[in-house]
């Protein structure tokens, strides 16, 4: 398995080098994913969130962000965070493998799996996603102002549980993997003569039953297990995605209009 990954990485690196050797394309094609998220989705109300300073500093200046936390107005379901990173011209500096970012934030990966979700996009198009089930030690400030781990009555550490589903929306394609995205870039540059702007989208929510099982309750809504949380996110996306996802090749990005390059 490791040998296959090494070989695949080498192939991608070689072809990426070939692509970089080509003259710069005249412009970038926009992503199918809209640049702004709606303030309301059905009975859900969105609250804008800003990316962290450290996150911004690590990425290229022409990287753009859109992030919204949607709250159930009835207060019966956990919130759903929708986070989008729009790539700049230099993909290696504006989008990276999501696992790297989550690991740096202290999340411990408990399970990973790829899914092909049906029935969420118009025209029976499949939505490929990668699932990452994570946990992270819950901490709080003590009287001295220092952070310390929260310990349960049984002596064990308390954990926050969250499930992330991520995917990449290109100009025409939607892929759920870093290498698939790179392959699409190579194909489009070589065969179609253009680059494209990718939107790396993450949809996530707390696995609230995991918190209930520890005697924790720091968010509203029902206690949902892992499978119920997945269904909960799918139900939300069935309302959101038709609003923000265009047909293949029909996305619009004002910063790319008239053949302009990002940041120009």
C-alpha cells in the first residue's frame, strides 16, 4: 500500500513539473461553488465566522475564505459549520490536504472513509466526500489564566467529538481527494489550456451523543450518534447545495471575470 502511494506521488510530481513548465495560462476558470453563503437556509440561520490569524498567515494572500455556522432556529439540532477556502493562483500555497490542518489543530483521527453521496445535487450528480471522525481533548482556563485539560469524575480526560466531510469543487468536477484534484489540474492545463479555481469545502458538526455519554452538554440540540450526525448533515446539504452549486462549467467569480487573474 505504501509503495503504491509513493509511486502515485512520484507520478503526480512528475506531471505537475511538466505543467509548471508550460507558459502561464491567460486566466483561471471559476469554481462551481458560489463565493458567498446564504444567511438563511430553510429554518437555519447563519452566523459568519472568520478564519484564524494563523490560518490566514500560512496561506497565499490571494486565498479567499467564506465560513458560516448554521444554527437550527428551533434549537433541536446541532449546528453545522460550512467552511470554504477558495484557492489563489499558487495552489500549493492556498490549498493543502485538510488532514494536515486538522492534525495541526490538535484533532486525533478516529476514523476516515470516502463516500459518494447521492440525492444532494441536482440532476442526480454524485457528491464525493471524505469523512474524518475526530476527537480533541476539552480544555478550559484555570484561575491562573492557563489552559488545562478537563477531567471527568471518573478520572479520564473529556473529549470533544466532531465529524468533518470535505470535498473540492472545481470548474467542472467535484473530487474528494488531493491527488484527484491534482490530476484534474494536469488534465485541464494540458488538454484544455486553462487553470481553475478550486473551492475546498468542509461541512462539520459535533457528534453530540459522544458528549452526552461523558456527561457533557455545551451545545444545543439532540444527542446524535455518528450515523445520525451524518444523516443530519446530509439533510442540511440537501437544502444548501442547490443554492450554491452551479452546473458544471457555469460558475461565476467576479474576481475572475473578463479573464482577470486573481489578485490583479
